[in-house]
C-alpha cells in the first residue's frame, strides 16, 4: 500500500518524488521517515507540506515537535541535515528553535511563520518576493543581531526608490519578528521598536482617499442607478455594495454558497482562512432570486461570463462607466469594500 492510499499517519522512506505526490486529505496527516526516526513531512488539509521533527526531550522527557520549514523552501537533503541536527539537540534536552547552531535570519523566521499559518499561495509568494527583492541587505543576517537603527536606516533608504514596496516589506518583517519573539527566538522585536520611529505616510494617503470615496457616495449611487450596464455587472455591483465582499469572493460566488431559506451567503475560506457567513438584506435577496429564476442562469456560477463557461473576471469597465457618469475619479473594486465598511461604521454596525 502506497502513501497516497493510506488514510492515517504513515512510515515510509521519504523521497522527493514521494513527497511531491502526497495529496491533501480532509484532516492533516504525517508521513514519518523510516530512515531517520523522528523526521517527518506534515501534510495539512489545505495541501501545504512541511518538514519537521518530533522526539522526546533528553530521550525520555516530554515530546518536542518543531517545524523545519516548507518543502518548497528546503530540499529533502537540506531538511534531513537540519532534522538530524535538531534531533541531536532534542536528545540533549535542548530546544532546537533556541539552541540551533545556525542563527535564525528574517528569511528563516518568514519560512517558519508560513509553515505554521495556512495562507493562500498568492500571499506566500508575495511575502517571499518582498523579502528576496527588498530585504536583501538584512534578510540573511541573524535576527538577534539586527538593531532597530539598522531597520530604520534600511526603511529610509528603500523608501526613496520603492516607497510602497518597502513599507509592505516592513509590515511583513514586523509580523515575522513578532512571531519570533513570541516563540522565544528573539529577546525583542527590533522591527516593532523601529516602528515607533518610522513615519509611514501611506496611512495618511489612505485616510484621504477613504474620505474622498465616502464623500462621493451620493453621486456614485445616483450614477449607478442611471448608467446602462450589463445585467450581470449591475447585479454583481449590488452584491459588492451590500456585502463588502472581496473581488475574487464575489466574482467566483457559486449557487451552492447561496442559501435562500436562511437568507445567507457562505464563503468557505476567505483571505483570512475563516468561514464567513453573510446575511442578505432584502435588496441582495431579491437580486439573487431574480438571477436564480432566470432561464439562462449558469449551473455553477452566480455571475457568469458571456465570453466563457466560467465566472466574470473584471469589473473595471462597469465601474469606470459609473464614475464617468458621476464625474468622479475611478473607484477600484476594493474601494467599494472600503465604502461598505465606512457606511457600516456610520450606522454603528459592529465588525
């Protein structure tokens, strides 16, 4: 029986080919290496795979389980070498996360953070790109040797050429260093300290933009009513404006996510990896009922594209027509989400 046939945890001789073939299952499972006792690959329900070790402290104490990192980050050979070193430390009664001979860099912290958090592949790739492209001067340096002054200097230099990218990299760095501090790998979070000094102008620009969006609500809504639109784009905009859903969540909505009896919409896994259940207001309910009763409705997607067999992909043209009619600067789809949040706040609705 192969590793892909068994439902529970398994013991196999790990190979690159075997690891690449391990499928996602309803519950996470472990494939333990028959060559190195205590070394394993964990496969989460999302399909994410990571290397790790598990052994008794000092040989007979409590079990210590530690994640080495993503299988896409480490080759099997590299993970085995680190696994052997970490198992030796555990046998000596030491926590490898604290006593590992190799200093933990921000890049290492990022990989450990990614291994323990179920993030979307796009988010994972984005975080890695930020660190590789904009944190090259600090990314490989031992984290406990990085000072707040170095981070402030890096931020100021980077902001001169890549302001937005540097700021996003800093936010991610602060998050993973906080993660390292929480695990006891760092005595302090130097990025958090640096954040008390760094001036982030983006926040002010966001506030100004949000106020402009909210101020233009009335002309936007008047133009929305008056502008001729394709029915599918009109209905999609009704959904976004009455639920605040993200672009992908709203455009890929399927009929099996719509519950007319309960008057709710279910998003199984959103960007924050949480189940989201959204109540319908009467306008949303009427719009969805109208689409559901349409003889030409798509069997799967609520908002289907006329140019393909799938869902709609882009709402920019429709939004541009509305904004042009209203004589205001174009909104983005995410601006509509911000608008929804602002209206809810004005109505004193809780998050």
